[in-house]
C-alpha cells in the first residue's frame, strides 16, 4: 500500500485508504473506510527485530484484515 491517502475497490465497494508510518518507519498504521456504508479495516503493523512483524488488528479478526489487504485493488480517483 502506498503511504498517504489512496482509494481502492473491495467486493464492489469503494474505500478510502490511509496508510502512515510512525516511529521512524518501525510501525505502520492503516485505516480503510468504506465510502458507501459503515465497513472499515484498521490495523497496526509493528516491524520487530530479525525482520519479524506483528500485526495488530483494531477490533476485528486478523483474517478480515489479511483478506482485505490481499484483495483490495487500488484505483485512481
């Protein structure tokens, strides 16, 4: 995902995507908001030592986050 704000399509719906880095690039925050309804995707990704990563979804199953990230298609607005 590109850093900043972008848009994507997922399951036929348009989403506004916001992706930021914090802590000198060691952490990532991601939030996707469905524009036509109330669905959203939110998570933090922590880059740990030894090239390991820790995914922390915000109030949703990890599977929902992974499915979204693997299937959202970026679009130009």
